[in-house]
C-alpha cells in the first residue's frame, strides 16, 4: 500500500520525524555558537516539512467553508505551543543550563516520532458540492 505524499502516518512521515529526532540530538552536546548555528540550521530544514504537513492535513480535513477558521486555530495552537515551550525551556535553562532547555526539543522530537509511528491519518474527507452543504460565495446565502 502506498501512502499519499502528504500524510502523517508512520509509513510516509516516520523517516522525516526520525530525521528530526536525529538532527535535534546534537543540541544536547553542542558547546559553541558556530556548532549551534549549524545544528539549528539543519534542524530547521527537518522541521519545515512537519509544519507544511500539519497545515496540509488541516486543509484536507475540514470543510471549505471552515477552512480559514481552522487555519487560524491551527496557527494559534502553534503559537500557544511555542509560548509554553519557551516558558518550560527558560526555567530549565536557568536551572540546568542550555542542555536542560535543549532536552525539551529532543523530547518533543521523540514524542513526535512515537506519534507518527502509532497514528494513522484517515483518508481525505470528500466535501459535498451540493445538497445540504454549499460553500458560501457571491450570490449564495
């Protein structure tokens, strides 16, 4: 069985999530600014597909009339997650130094890998074009 190109199931996305975990692990032992720069640059390239996939899955899963609300909600949740991570990482950095804060990123990558391997994304929802549901547009009420 072949998975769709934009999928969160383990067979298509597991290697990407594993790469994110592998690329985040060096954060725990990086001790200088230039090595940190190199690690974060590569890590950013590994996480970009995750963000794209999350928003693509949101687009596939919701009705067209609710797409803008769903995208706004997804973006707001992303920002809330980042804010929460910053609070936790800041406290850990104060208590244990940079490695304590970077451990959160490595732990999050490990959790993402686990989730990508154990969850399946349902097939794309088919949106009816007529009948009970119609997208609102010019001339429609």
